[in-house]
C-alpha cells in the first residue's frame, strides 16, 4: 500500500501536463483524462483509508531517502479520511464543470487552462494532507494556491481581477510568513521533519517553541479564514466560476484547518495557546454568522456561513481532548461536502436566472423544483437540523465542550448554539425568498434562449444582458429561463447531497473512525514511530 501513497499527488500533476500538451484538439480525450485521473485518485484514497485504519500510519519515502533526510508522505487515519472526502468532492465538481463547459461550448474557446489549473490544485491539496515535513507542506500550499489564483481570475472580468488581487496578496503574505516560521524552526532544531520536530520541540526553551507555534498559527489562521483574518474570503470567493467557488469553499479553508489540527496535536501538545484559539473560534462563529444574516446575495451569505462554521472546527481543536478532536474531524468531513454542494446549487441558480441577488429572485420552486430540493437539503444540513450530519457534528462538539467544563468552553457552547440558530435563520430566509416567495413583479418567463446565458464564464456582459430593463444593481427582476439544466450538473450536485446525507446513515462508523483518528493524533507515538523507525 505504501507504493500507492504518492499517486494522489503525482497523477494529477501528470494529467495537468498532458492536458496542456494536447490542448483543445481532442475534446473527449481531455474529459476522459480529467475524469479518469480523479476517479483513480478517489479509488486510491479509499484504499489508503482502509489500510491506514487497519494497520496504522503508512509511510512513503520519496526518492528512496529515509526520514529525516528525505521527504516522506504519511497516510494515517486523519490524512486519508480528508483525502477520501476531498477526492469525492473534486471528482463531482469536475463532472459538474465538464458538463457546464460542454453546454456552454467552452471547449471551442482557445483558452485551455481551467482544468490543468484545477488538477494542479487537487495535487496540492493531496500533498498538503499527506506531507510529513514542514517544507513540503509549504510546497503543497504553493501548488494549491498557484492553481487557485488561475481559477479565481478565470475569464478576466474586472470583479474577478479585483478579488484575485486581494486573494493573491493575502496568499503571498501568509506564504512569506510560513517561510519565516520554517526557518526559525530549522534554526532551532536542525530539521523540518514533523516527526523529528515533535521530539525536539519538547526540549526547546518555552519562548522559542511559543514563537514558532504562534508564527505557524498566524499563517494557517489566514489560510483558514479564522477571525480576525477572515475579511478577505467573502470578497474573493463569490466572484469565481461556480465550480471553482465550490472547490474553494469546500477544500481550501479546510486544508488550513487540517494543518492546525496536525501541528497542534503533533508539535505543540498542551500548548499555552488553547485559550487564544477558543476566543478565536467564538469570534469566528459569531462574526461570520452575523455577516451571513445581513446578506442579500446567496453567494455572499454562503461565504459568511463558511467563515462562521470554521469556528466550530477551531472549537474542537482548542479543547484538545479526544472528544473535541473527533468532533472537529467529523465536522470537517461534513462541512467539505455540504458547503461544496451548496455552492454548486448556487451556480445552477445563477445559470438559470443570471443572478444570485435575493432582491431579484423569487418563486423558483415552481420552474426549478430539482434545484429547490438540492438547495434545501444541504441548507438544512448546514443549519444542523436533526438527525442530519450537521446536527451530529455540532452535538459532538457541544458535548465535548460541556465535558471540558471550563467557563470559556461553556461560553463557546452557547456561542455554537446561537450560531446554529442564526445559520438556520439565514439559510431558511434565503430559500424562502429565492424559491418559495412570490417572484418580483417585473419577472418575465422566457421559453427559449441559449443555455450559455446563465453562466458565470459569460462575464459581466452576459449578466448585464440577462437583466430586465438593463438597469443593473438590485433593481429589476431576474429573467427565469426555461432551458433545461444539463443532467450531469444535476447528478454531480445530487451525488454530493446524498454523500452528505450518508454521513447520517453511517454516523456510527464515521464517528468511530473520527475518534480513532483523534486518539492517534493525540497519542503522537504511532506517527513518530512510523516515520522515524530506528532513526529516533
């Protein structure tokens, strides 16, 4: 099984290079390469998850060099669970994207960088989950960020370039700080191997260890959009094409959360920053959900709920107990799937109507019942309606907080309950106004028109052409087209909705797996022994 560990990292890179080499000439081959690559990655991820759960951490040594000299990829329960969930999500989003591109005739355009950039980002995400040393983790983040820069600004519209500029500045600043943290850690310990750092940090002076911990935390606070470093996200994500936005929302911030879980458990167990993380979790939940309640655009509302629910994950990490970590791991898997599906549905709403503004939407449940159901189910899951996985994840975190008993933990429990109620209010209001409420008076029904009229890639000009009266802004009503949604787009979104629902059906095994992963994380010894072996 160790030979399969590099596959989720290497295969998407090879596929990206091959797709760039053949260009747009062989359209079916392009789609086959993308689907085949991500299908293999998904299969390998599931096999690695089963093996890691049965046998313990698996290690692959790059180039045949043993740790701590060489680069190692480590597949333990946490990394393989994240890899399996992310692989399922990236596969479904690719199906959605290919269907959208074909329906909009994008395969005839001369620009052919979207899917190679997508595959490079997938490779970076996989590398981040499997990386066994700090510098390779930095490389992984640079890979996924370089791909995300292209996807965010794809199409070159003014809004995307403006949002991309903010995103790039934040990404480069956090990457530079990451390099500084790695340099300090290497200067203090003589290694960047996480397993070796776990042993050497234990004997370092407290002030040096705290300096490295705070520097690394600041890096991943930015990348995970944790308050107060979260303001960039709602202004950046909503501008990207629907598949890219869904992937960003589902995965990119979770990679930052994964890095916090890994480093806090492995390198800084029982550190003094637990209280700081709890306050950050509380403020992230509340600031995010209050922002969501105030929005009148579906994309921005979902972006603020994304920020808000990052707070739940940080809450579990800050408790630093098996129950808290297990709750965080379960909630990360749940949120990746639910948030991605919601943004994919939002892309279909925009394709159908040309807008995501609630001031110009209404009554979509009649002409688009499938889209209404596909939005409603994950929205209720996100809000935590029993017995869905969102409820189970929050219940686990709340129980862990109550068991902790500290005043700040109990305050976080109250904040989590309030956040859940306000999330329900935000998503229920959004669904009611967009799908159930009466259409605005100016809305007109059309029975024909090009399928491409509702896509994000059409740019600002396409959106303007779809406005009634051409006034722009929030005035006027959306034009509801009667063009059928491509079946693969609906199927891919429905698959993610069903996957999220399956977490409820399989809540027992999934919770047990999350608990085993948390126990392995906090024990530390299985990871260190698997990587270093006789080199300790």
